[in-house]
C-alpha cells in the first residue's frame, strides 16, 4: 500500500494532531510506503526521510513559529500542497490520499484524490470539527462549517479519534455517512531517568505538570488561578510547551504572587518531556475542549493521576475516581479542589497512577495503526471494485 498523507502540521511543527500523524505514519511505514505532505517551517528541510516516512514540506509564507500556525499559513497550505502533491502523485502510484484534519488538509487532499481518481480518507483531529475558543472555527463560521461538512460527506472514509468528535461531526456539520471511531495510540518513549534536582524542580514540593501548546483553548489561565487558590507554597506548577499565551500566563502568575511556583519549561525534546512527567506528582489539563488528548495518555504511561474536564474526547478513556478526576472546565474552584485533594493524598495518587499505567497499555500506537491500516485497505479495495464494476458496465453498454 502506498499512502499520500496530507497534514499541514507534522513534528516538529504543531501539537497533538501532528504527533499522532507522525506516530501512525511511522508505524505504517514498517509495512507500507508512506509519504507525508506537510508545511515548510522555520529551519526545516524541504524533504527528509524520518523513521522510514518520506516527509515533503510545501513552501508557504506566514509561519514564523513551530508551535502554532497562522491563519495565513493555513490558507496558503492549500495551493502549495496541491501543487507539490500533484507532482508526487505523478511520480508515485499512490493507492489512497489520507487527510489529517478536515481543514485545512482536507481541501487539497480532496482535490488531489479527485484529480488522480484515488479514494480519500479524512481523519478528524478535533479542532477542525469543533473549537469553542476561535471565532473562525467550523461550528461558528458558516463558510468554514459548510466546507468541513462537504469534505467529510464527500470522503470515502471518515475517522474520528473519539465518540465526542464523531457526535459533533454529525450534529454540527450534518454528516450522515458512517464515521469510524479509532482512538489515538501512544507508546512510551524510552528516556533516561532524571532527578528533580537536574530538572530544577524543588525536591520536597508536590509538582503539578501540564503539557500542551500555550493557547487559550487549553485553559491555562484557570489552572494558574487554581494554583494560587490552593495557597500552598509546596504546590508547584510546571508548564511544558510554548505558544502565544506564555507572556500572559507569566504576567498572571506574577500578579497573583506565585511566580516562584509557576515554571515554564518551553519547547523541549520528547525525552525531556517524559523526564518532567516522571518527576511530577499529577497531570492537569482542563481544556475547554479536546478532541482526544494525546498528552493524557503520555502522562498515564508514567503513572500520573490525571485531572481533566468532563467534556471532550478524553472521556472515552478517563473515568472519574479511576484515572483521576473529571471536573467542570473553565472554573477555578473545582480545579482547586481536585488539585488540593490529590496534593494531600500520596496514596490516592499512587493508586490512580498504577491504574493509569494499565489503561494506557491498551491504547498503544500498534493497535491504533493496525485499525487505520485495515480501514485504509478496505477503502482501497472497495474503490477498486467500484472502478472495475463501472468499467465492466461501460464496456457492456458499448457492446
């Protein structure tokens, strides 16, 4: 099977959607030929082969940061990816076009699939279907909403990472065609153990850790406020990642008088991220919405209890009282209470963390990639059968 995968973000660009694309592409590349068509980013080569995956980066303007894309860069991805994608389709006999994100990736993905008569799979990531924090998001912008609905409805295969996203695709964008739900998977990356002292973390503190792009949807302002409300000098917060909200969050921590307890690790390597996770006591990410939340699985793999919002894709695998706590997102008091409870109960943290390790083992990248593989191959087979049937009918009509 030869796959052309389109994703405007591919590591080191972007966040969870790019990471799951890389993980899946790498797993599939062990048995198939996989080409990923993504965006050019600061300091990145136009073409690389990474872990067996052929990575092509379309030249675009308007992207100055690796962590987040601008509206301009997302709009320009369509013509740039369509042009480079057409060259790749002429050079390689692809069997299927797979678009990570209904938009913007699905726009050139659908165009290429139609141009070269290939089946088209659309893999929804979350924010492409629903994002409550952006005025231009698909559920708020009629033009984008119609485009997303059209791309999903016209696809030969639709895959959502969670029940939440599948339901929203149907309710918000009128998708009546079948939607397959395939949860993301993650394998724990090997990393060298690291002491708190080596990471600059206070040895005797209770460490709350969170990992995501520092954007408004992740609700970090509420988390910083909750840390201040806990009012315990031994409860510290470490934010892993970077983004446009960093300066605002640092100013908020200073204003609340907790700048010495809120730490910004910035954009770090995968190994460093896992070292911070392993050295912490609990993981908290109470976003306004997550389509799935890959970082929850990463935290679970190292045995951390998880505090998250009770709405979103993460509710497919996070359970109140079993994996941690599910709270009302966007509110300081429930978040403060959850942090305070876990901070004061080491045995509860240990029990929840041990359970999370077991749950995370069942959500690995191998199982996820195998489900993608089977769906892709079934879609290819159905497309070929339909093509052969059409050709036979046409020949019969002529004779």
